[in-house]
């Protein structure tokens, strides 16, 4: 497949300036009066050779306004929501102004999409502003929806308010669930019309992560047969994010093994809360093992292992049940890309071989915690599998069942057990499972009250159901952003009872059955 090379910096600038001129904006320096604000930005990625990115400025949004900000994400970089809602910050985080020490750029990468080599991709609507150093260490700030880049291909470089709200809320919800993820700092909106399936309005969400380097970043140089660039990228990633690997006999083999482990652990955590990513392309896989690029994601409701959350995924490649093996496949794609540096097929195979053991051990640990089991017994896997089979047959709500399971008592006649029983169509089969579960708990002298506390700490009551996000989106379209803040506050405490917010744990209403999310989401 022919690949489109990245535009040189001056060509990218000409393209952006032309766009700005069409909407009548005055441009002082590459389109901006540089803000002398207090953001102490740096940019370690910009120290790589120019082949890795194109330096360019965001495309301004007309009349931007503040939509939302995450206090917990802001605290990681020493900011507050109040600062982010100030006029100067609205300008910076909508792409209308650039901080004095920012070196904005869009990165190039390639990747496999739905299992097929797609060639060159890159940040088609994302622009990296730089890094802010905070209590959690340096965090890259990236504007998503900031306009055309040399890697936009047929896209417009924009994000819409709908998708920005979904990414913002899910990034912070996942962090609160203790799942490795990129973070979302804030959303800025504009009334600029954007065409998707229908006409929507524009928005920019600011994402944060220590790095946005992807599996596809390495695939890019491997498939272009540029081993020197491949090594430069690997050395940068190791020195900056995995310095403990520098002393290994082959740091690149050690890098592959560590990334494979992190990926396996991340996906095990997805499975344990019923999260489905929707687009597990290799260009959406983080080299740090973070959940990256929230698009057509979903949280499992009526349990179905074959559920496909992405309406675009007609073949079901990224179904809930397939996520673990797709994660492994993606690690193999990374391993292939690193082969010029590893140099030994057996060593690479050994590094990739840690995936299944790491995934299995992590998921086993998480399932034991979800069922309140403190020890590991030989027949536990049978107990787990029989439960999921029952849940599948009865279309039992994933989140609500595991939360309610904390109320199970070893005494079979308990009212709490009756509530669980009523979640199943085949109540007699559940009764049989409950007898085995109760006997298993008695084996380790489990105490009901203590077990409930432990189970409630790992089984969330609140997750970002699609209908909850849609309610917030519908209100935001009418400039009412209060539901975003309210929902965020609920999702930041997913394990707490929050009786005042009980409605947010409800099953989806009938109208939600018509909701679909796709790659444009």
C-alpha cells in the first residue's frame, strides 16, 4: 500500500495558515499571539528527530467556551478547574492560543486496523502541546480535535462535543476504577458546525498521559525499514519510561516483555469490570499499557461474552470475549516491529510468552476478589465458568449482579440471596450454584460482613453506561453542562454507595436500547 509521507513543517504551516485565512482570523505567529502564561511546559518527544512528527499549530475554534474539567486530573499537573475555566486557559486549551514554552506537534505512526495493515496513520486530529511536571511526574498534554494535521487523511481534524464528552467521562471513570488509562483534563466547546452522521458542534478535549507513544509508532519504522529510527524511538522510550531496563542484557527484549505484561494486566482489568474498548487497533495500544483512544467503548450490561460494542465492527473482532486474544495478537505485532533490535526469534517468543500467564493470573486474582474468595482452590475455575454461563443464559446485568453479590450470605434463606435469585430466569440453576458458592465460602470460614466490605471495594456500583453519557450529551447540546459535572462526581466514587445517586445505578431505560456507538463516536 502506498504511504503518504508527512508534510515538511513549512508545508504544514501553509496548510494551516490557509485554513485560518478562510475563516478570517488574524495571525501573529503561525496563527497566534503567543500567550506568556505560567504553564511551565517542556517537550521531551520534540527532542527526537523531525521524522517523528510535524511541528504545527492548532486550528483556532471560533468563540470557544468552557465545558468541563476534572479536578483530580488537573491536580496531577498542578492546576485547578477554576484556572482551566479562565479566559486565557480556554484560549490555550481550545487551540486558539499557544503557551510561550509550548512546541506543538503531531506525531506520525502506522498500524494494523481490524487486523489489516493500514500503512501510515498518525495524529490526524491531535496536537501535543508539551509536558507539565506535577505530583505524578511529567504528563503530556494533547489537544484532541484541534484541527487538520498532515496525518488527517480524509478527516477534518475535528472532534465533536458528543465524542469529547464520552472520552472525558470515561477516562476519569476508568481512573477511578483503578484501571490504567490516559486522563482527561478538560473540554472546550464551540458552536462551529461539524458534519458527522448529522451536523454537530465542535469541541476539543485535552488528554493527559506520560506518553502517547503506541505500538504503531514502532510498526511505522519497522515497515519503512528504518532500523536507526526504530532504535532511536526504543531508546527514548526505555530511557524516559523504563530506565530500569537499561541494564538488561538486551533492553529491547526486556521492553517487549514488560509492555506485554502491562497489556495483559490492563485487559484483565477490562474483563473484570465488563469494559469493552471497541477499536483495539495497534495504533490504539499504548506502549505504557494504558487504555488509550476512547471511541466506541461500552460497559457490559446484560451479560453476553459475544457482545460487540462498536457498531462499525461487523465481524466482531473486538467483542468482549475476543479482547484478551486480540491484546496478545497486538503484542505479537509489536514484537515483529522490534525484531531488528531483538535479533533473536526465540528471545522475542519468550518475551511474548509472558502474556497468557500474566493475563490469567491477574484475572484469576480479580475474580477471586469479585467473589470475596480469600484462598485459591482447585475447582474455583469451574465455579467462575458456571456463574458466567448462568449470567449469559439469563442476560444478567454485569455491574449490578456483582455489586449485589456482596450481600450474599452463607445462610441460604437470607433475603439478600432472594434478591440475587430474582436476577436470573432459571432460578433453580442459580440455587444450585449458590449452594456451591456458599459451601466454598464456608471452606475458608468467610464472615459475611467482612466479605461484603471487601467485595464492595472491588465491585463498582457505578459505571459509565451509554445511556448516562447520552443524557449528559443531550443536555450539553443545549449548553447545560451541569449533568457532565454531576455524572463525573458520581463516577469518581464508583465503589461508594452514594444513596442520593441511586438512579445512576439503574438499568438502562427502554429508549437506550436504540443507542449505537461507532468509530465516529
